[in-house]
C-alpha cells in the first residue's frame, strides 16, 4: 500500500484524483490539501466521495506532511508546482504533477506557451512526460511525472 498526498485536492483536478485513488487497490490517501477549504471534510465538498473518504479533512499545505507520503499528486497552478516540486522530488517515491510546469523540456518555451519563466532546470531534466505510448520505459523509473495536458495529440 502506498500512502498518497494530493495537493490541491479541493479543486476540480484534485477531486478527480481523489475519485481515482479511491478505486485504486494500492493507494491510501492520507493527506489532502485545499487551502481555501482547510478544515472541511472532503465529503462535504464532494458528497459522492463520502463512502471512500468519510473522515478525510482538507488541510493547509505542509512540507512536513507531504514528505510523509510515498506518492504526491500536484493539482496546483503551474507556478505553485514549480516551487513545490524541488522540495519533494528527491524526498518521496514519486511526484505526479498535473500542471504544465514540467511538460516541456526546453525552459525557453515556457513564457510563450504558458506565460511564466521556468527556473527549475534540474527538475525539468528529470521530468518524464506521462504518455506511456511514447515513454513507457522512462515512466517505470520516474521520480517526477508531468501529466499530459488537454490537447496531447
């Protein structure tokens, strides 16, 4: 069983991650952040998740709590992921980033395509684009997975 943290769990992408993790036989969500919903039960915001998470409370972000997880999913804005990934990537088993912060290998393209400057070249090099049809072997040993966006093909 892998302990899972979901940062940004109170948002749309975070709710989908909660739903997917609830049905995964090897995942146990132990930490879920939602700064604007901190202190609220996940089941209050998402009644469909009541059975899976009757006692899960959204928390504020804490690096200490995130580091206790085996797998950390980031359902955060690009800039937030950019700051958090360096703190996590070598200290947990796997980071899966749902933002665009690590999708492109060329940092000079980020201002054009995503509207921000990329200042984490080491993490950018280690990120694996999460498309198994193209990167199956690399994904098996990845420490940082950048999920594909809406228009992959």
